[in-house]
């Protein structure tokens, strides 16, 4: 059981590192942030992030694979939103964090 628990923690560490790697790309990060609060079409995301729709779609495939965004089909259109509250809270907390003034060293 201990070996299995150790493997599970290793796998989680690898998965988490992959998530941070994906979010390390400023364009992908901006795409997820654009989807934090409401459903967004690929066209809306492309306009917000100022890149082509095809490039947005490429990034969205990666972000969906990492469970950072989810899609919702409405007729012929597909819309994207942050996958869950964990993603929303984490990114909003980090946005708040980087917006704070630099603290003094203790």
C-alpha cells in the first residue's frame, strides 16, 4: 500500500507540473483567465487575447486535456469556461497576489 501511495503522489506531482507548464505560457494563461467567469466562444477569446481563432483552438485543446477549461456546445457553437471552482479560485488568488504591492523582507 505504501508503494501504491508513493506512486500516486508521484503521478500527481507530474500532473501538477504539467498544469503549471501549460499555464507558464502567457497566451494560454490569458485564455484561461478570459474564461474564468463566463462561457466564451473561440471568436470572443481570440478577440480578447488578440490571436487567431485557430491558435486559440489549439491552445484550448491542450487546456481541456489538462482539465483547466471545459466546453459546452450550444447548437453549432462551442463555448469554453474554467473547468471548476478550483481553477477559478486558484487563478483569481494568484491574480490578486501579483497585484499586491511588494512586501518587505522580514
